[in-house]
C-alpha cells in the first residue's frame, strides 16, 4: 500500500472505534457500578437474624425467612408442573407433529407467550386462578401463573436440544423394534438432557426475578408456611422480589430492601453460572 | 405375546395423546389469556365510550365524578419507550458490533457475561437502584422538586433493554457470512468501514428484531417504572411524574372496585394490543428475512 488512507476516513474510523469501545466500556461500568453499589449497601445489612426470622411487631424483628421459603416453594411447584408440560410439548413438536403448519402455529403461540409482559400475566392469573378457580390469593395461584409464563422457555430449550439428537439414534432404535414412546424415553430424552436442565435453570432465574406477575396472584403475606400449606389454596405469601418492592416502595425500609437486592444479585449470579456450567458439562458428557 | 403387544400399543396411543395435548397447550394458553382480557376489558370500554377512554386526557378514577381517559398513560408509555430506544439502541448496537467483530474472544467473553448478568437482574432491583440513585441525581442535576419523573424512567428502561438489544444484534452480526467481509477488505476498506458499511447492513433484519424486542421489553416493564416514574396520572413531559400503561394497572389494582376495576382491565387490554402489534412486526421481519 503506497498511499495511506485519507485523513477523513481515518478520523471517521477513529470516531466509530472510539464509540464502540466507549459503549462496551459503559456496559461494564454500569454492571460494576450496579453490583458494587448493591453489595456495598446490602451486604452489611444481611444478618443471621434477618435470614432466620419473620417480621414481627411484638418481637421487633424484621426477617425475610418467609420470603425465602415462599420463593423456594414457588420455584418447586412451578417446576414440577412446567417441566412435564414443556418437555412434552417440545417432544410433540419435534417427534410427533407431522403437519408443518401446525408446528408453525404452535411455535407462533409460544413466541407470543414469551412476549407477553409479566404484569399481564399477573392480571390474567388473578382473573383465572384467583377468581375463576377461586384459589384465592395464594402461592399455588402464583405458581400456576408462572407455569404459563415459563412454559415457552422450557419448550424452546428442550426443542433446541431435541433437534441436535442425530436421526440415526431414532432410526436405530425403531429398527430394533422399539415403540415410539420407548424410543423417546430411552434414546431421545437422555440425549436431550442438557436442554432440559438449561431450561430448568433459566426458568428458575425467571421465577426468582419475577415480581409483577406475583403481586396480585401470590399476595404479600409474610407468614412462615410449610410445603403442605404452600400447595393449598388460600395461603398467600410474598417472594423475595415482591417483599423487596414492599419494603422499598410501601414502607421505605431501604436497608432491608438492599439486603434482599444483594441476595437476589448473588442468586442471579449463581443461576447464570450454573446455566453455563450445566450446558458445558452435559454437552461434554454426551460426547 | 399378543397381550404384551396389546399393552404396548395402548401405551403408545396414550403417550401420543398426552404429547399432542402438551403440544397444543401454548395455543390454548394464548387463547385463554386473550379471551379473559377481552371479556373483562370490553365492558368498561363500552360503558365509558372508546373515544373518551382512549383519547380522554384526565384519569380521575377516585374523584366524585370519575373520568377515565387513558391518553396520559398511552403517551407516557410511548414516550418512555421511545426515549429508552433512542438512547439505548445506538449504545447497544455499538456494543454488539464491538463484541462480534472488534474485540478479542477473551474480552468478548467477559463483556458477554456482563450482559447476561445484566439481563438476569430482577426488575425490582433496577427499580430500587433507580429510586435511590437515579431519582435524587436527576432531582439535583436539573434542580427539580421531585426527581421521580419520565426522565428517570427512561434512564432505568434504557439500562434494562440494553441486554436484549446487545445479545440479539450480536447474534445477527456474527451470522453474516465471512466472505462479505473478505470481499470488502480486499477492496481496500478498513476493518471499521467494512463492519459499518457491509456487515451491519447485511445484519439489519436481525438488528431490527433486537430493537423491536427492546420496545416490547420497555413497554411491558412495570415494577421498575413504578418505582422511579412518580406514578401520577399526568400528561407526559420530560420532567413530570407520569404513569405508564403497566403501572396504571398495577398501582390501583389492589384497592379498585366496580367500573374503576373494569377500566383497569381495559387498560391491560390496550397494553395487550400494543404487545400483539409488536409481535406482528416481529413476524413480518422474520418473514422478510426468510425471503
């Protein structure tokens, strides 16, 4: 190259490069700022008392144990319901459905579901589960709402990994005389386990972070429940996110709010990492 | 022998049925949600009158002579979303280009994890930080009596849409065939020129998808907006406290009754229509891309 590029082009490229670096830097800065600030304000307020008690005026304690338990219950109940449904739907789409048009419509519906904002899920969940099925404002109504909300995630991740199972596996199994269900149970599903686990973890992430859909379905109560009560209708309870909202917005107790935020942040981090790890490990195991 | 066969045939049939039912569940859910929203949202619109409802400028649901105009909410939602898109999309696309084309794989990995983490942070956490950091900052910088306004909401929404804009655009940019770039580089264009004049135009439908997804996320966000936008039913201005469609539903739900409650369902229906429009746009983009 004898002649160098013109100054104008050089400047243009320089500006664009600068903007790119600045944008990427800004993202990292925002994240670091957020994490740093939340941990700084929150970690100091996390104490054993906070984690192990319930809010009580008489004893003067403000604990978040009920909220931690409620979050776990909702995760558990939602996953137990959504996993079979989602995996089943993915199996239908990938293994059974022969009509392309039907598959397209179902995929369209799945995309639509994943685009609906959580406040609408909250409202519809209230209309359907709380009022129509008269479950009352309860953990179980909240879980049912979240089942609809997380269904697209489970379907999508399972379907992705079903698609990567080689057709030879299926043909080999069928040629040996296995029935279709037997083939799916023994050959296809074990090979698609990575997608199912990833879907699970992503759903947990979504459930942990959800608040708008739970505000009117699972309620705002802060009582300690056991698992048996949690599945019964009429037992309301707030999850960590909902209680964060209540502490910050309604009561102005920011110390507790930041403590919960710090816990949520750590949980988010763990969920993110485990999704990545699970995908890596299970894919490797599949060879 | 025949008994075994019979049992297995029955089992096969049963599983076939079960999977088919699972498969059609999502369609059923979409219909269920649409049905419930339409049935519970239409009565109030009918009673108030669609013109008065959509274009009325005052919302006073608890006044003696209540008026239910949701134009302030619609405009606030649109302005807030536009603001977040105008600020967030250029930053997001620049960052996506950086991640896909300009940086080393290691740096890309680190920044990508940061983006993933940002997208996983619950919206109430964004709301909390917005409430404690952004709102006072806006109040002091612009010398306002209250910092909880549309501007604060736009800033928080911008941060919240960035992850989806970045990750979808990045995928789109990465999927542009390498030959395009090589041809451009061979003609003497610099790396930066190649990326901006060849790769980005080739990835434009994917980038557009990311923008539309961002719009969907911003217009549907409730909790974070509720915590930073001030939550007063004003006509929107950059520094006035506003209520979005989402927060209008959320803020009065717990104590509403009668026509007020029905009007809230109608607001949700309007929001739903917006989301459906966004879905249609997404599908149009996808269809165009296929061609």
